[in-house]
C-alpha cells in the first residue's frame, strides 16, 4: 500500500546505517524502505522473470499431451483424464503436504523409468511405465512452477497488498495464454486438443501458487523460505540498519517495510505503533518472532502464551501483560517499566540486574503453570495472600538477586551440581536452588551462582555446596582426589543484585532462570560419545514398561535428533544439550516418586537456555516450544 511521504516527519528511504552506532537516535514518524523508482524497477524485473518462468508451467501441460500422442488415442480418453485428475490432486496436496508429494513424484519417475527401460523400450511400445514417467515429470514441472509463481505473487503482495496479489495471479494467467497463442503460431501443427490440455494443466498450477503464496504471507513455517526470499528481493537497496547499535533508539509510529534490521542491537529500542515490520529483514533479532513483534508494536499481551520466548532487550514499557504466560522466557536487559504484570506466570523466567521493573503495576504473580490439554493451571501465587502494593513487586524481585557464588575448577558437571544443591538445601535454610546460574570463565573454571535469602549463612552454604560437588565428582570417577577443604582453592563471592555476563558462555543471572550459551560439559567427552550415552539411556527407557516411558523416549529421541541437526549450535552447546537429555532419560527410568525433580528441572532449564542460542524461526526452537512443556508435565515439574 502506497502512503503519502508528506505524512512522515523523516524520510530515511534508501539510507544506509550499516554497523553505525545510533544509540538514543530518534526515528519517530520516519518513512523507511525503498523509493518509488526502485519499487517500479524491481516490480518490472519480477514480471519479466515470472514471464520467463511461465514456460516451466506450460511444459507440465506439454508433457501431458505426450500421453495421447504416444498411446495413439484421442484426447480426453480415460487414460489421459486419469492422468489430469491425478496431476491436479497432486498439486492440491502439494499445498498442504509438500514433502510427501515430492517424495511420491520421485518414486513415480523412478518406477516409470525402470518399467519403460526394462520392458517397454525393448519392444518399442508404450504402457504403464511411460504413463507414470509422463505423470511424474508433469507434476515435477508443475510444483516447480507453482513454487516460483508463489514467490512472485508474494513479492506483488508485499509491494501492493491484496490488489497486487490479485493482479499478479491474473497476470500470470494472461502471460500463460499469450505464450500458448505465440507457440501455436510458431508451431501450427500443435493441435487444438493439445492447446486445451496445456490450458487445463495451467489452472491448478496458478491456483496452487496462489494458495502457497497466501500461506507464506501468513507466516507458515514450512513455507518461510518463500517469504524470506520475497522480503530479501523487496529490500534490495532499502534502508539498512544491518548490525547497527540501536540501543534506546525510538521508531514510534514509523513505517518500516523493506528495511534491513538483521543482527542489529535492539536493546530497549521502541517500536510502538510501527507498521511494515512484517516485510523487513529481521533475522537475528527478537523481532523475528511474530508474537514478540506484535507485543512490541501494540504493547498488548494480556492472557497470551509467550512460553520460552526471547524478550532479551525488549522495550515493554507500559505493556499490558495481565495474565500472560511468561514461563521460561529470557528477559535479560528487558525494560518492563510501568508494565502491567498482574496475574502473569513467571515460572523459570530469565532476568538479570539490567532488567527494569520501575513502577511496574502488579497485584500478584504465579511461580508455576502446568498445561493440561488446552487448559493452563496456575499455582504458587505470590504474595501468598493479599496483593503487592506500589513498589512491592520491584523490591521482591530485587531480593531474588541475592546469591552465593562458588568457583568450580576442572570443568562443570550438571548432575553433580544438582545433587550438591539438593543436599545443601537439606542442611541449610535460605537456599533457593530454583535460582542458579553458571558462567564459563575459560580454562576449565566455572562460576556457579545460587540464590539465597538475605538472612542465609552464605559462607556455610558455599562450603557445603563445594564439598558435596567435588565428592560427587569423585563418586562418578571424574576426579582422583576428594577436595575435603576447598577453601584454599575456591572463593566465595556474595553478590547482591549483581549480574554475571559471559561472552558466549552461560549467563543465567538472577531470577528463576537458566540461559545457556557455552560449554558446561565434560571437555573430554566427544559429541559421538555424548550421542552414544544418550541413545543407550533412551533405549533403556524404552525397555521399561510404564505409562509414560514410551512417550518420554519418543520425545527425547526427537530432541536428540533436532539438537544434532541444528547448525547454529557449536559442538560444545550440542554436548551440553545432550547431557541434559541424558539426565532426563536417566531420571525418567525411575518411578515418579523417586525422581530427582530438581535435577530434572535443571536439565529442562538447560534445554530452554539452549533455545536462546538459536533464532525463534529455527526448527530446534519449534521442537523445544512443542515438547518442553509436555516433558515438564510427564516429569511432574
């Protein structure tokens, strides 16, 4: 949709701000993207390319015409009609189940080639093999054409909205007709029946293309590549903030289509009432998630489910998050100032000292939420009775920042750390081991942070955790000597409202949190070893006959495959995630009453943290979002 330039106070179209420092810049009411001449040129080029690619669509129909010619039958014989029907059905199914159609088409072609070469070619006859080959090839050309046509329909929609989409669909039909008429003049021997079959074959291609484009525009995960290519195409030469530092910048009421925000620093950047972001390049930013993007623009998220969403650095000033599910979100450096959080669930959310809660409006929150089908059960209300008064929520959150920090040498063992926390909690009051964090300092040295109350005996808690941790390592055979008195080798650091920042490492600063980004596994363990251990544990879980063992094993196998297939994860991150999966498998083999729930919770938190290392659109993020809540329900945590 074209908007009047005069309406905007700033015209920044085509401006390049790549890698520039633009902290606190004011872009309110700005108009970004491409200028009209660029849109016209790219639009014309798209039409030319689309016209050329229409030939592929006509080839699909042309191959179908080979069936009556080689079978020496008239047009619209049962053999040809059957092929056209199957061809049309395949294209319709392709819109919904593309993978299955592609695989089936390949199988058709292979079978057709084998039958034709082995049986028909020798006798110079045509039969079922040739028929299958023609059908498979025509479907192949058709879905290639449908996909490319969908891309250009999407481009037209991005530029001109519904009108552009309609004109594109009509235009491709007219282009196809024009080519058919041109070919018939060049090749007068092309029969009327052949031309009619080609026209019929073009109709389902255009319809399939229109449906695919619609799904891509609406954000279908399977068709995201089409939209990404279209957005890239329509952003060429547009406004670029690629890798720019936009900390505390303001884009309120701006129009930002065809703009490149990839990998920009958007810490506390304001996007209130912004339009056009859905047609901009947003990879590597929190804007990539449509739900988060909508919240940043509209500031309305009441009763929405944001489980495991990435809110890092989000500007949520005055946002309405009443009753929102914020379970497992990462909200480091997020600004919740003057936001409404009444009734929200903040189970295991990830915050740090830079997360702002100034003048937050909050009567109460919940620390746990459990999904039962379509229902969400909230529990562990805070405060236990009554309501937070003005300023109480901010003070309550501040208290959660108080921790004891222990230095752990020679690598980090998640299982040993969990056991040491559980045992320390039995001996000391004031230890909140639902709040913990781990930071990789390099050289095999890690810092473990554990939440405590202000009245807790921090030196005693530190000593107990360290003793139990190293004793557990000895039991597991990872350390030759028990460190009975670690005071000389480790130090206690009482932190009050402090944040640990690890560059690319594990940062699980204060709050119920865990954010993973580095190596917290046994450095001597290879990725192959880790996979072998996980596979063994899952197989043992399958061998146990319980109500949940089969489902649990299936989910853990899916997680294992997704972790290994994720290109954004380093080898160390994959090993860490696999260690968490193994921990869940080992605990899952136990009866529900004997499981270490806190150990399972730590492993789940570790997996949630891994999600922060990948984009929201990645397959691994989708798998985690789908299965982690189910895992929590199965494990009863």
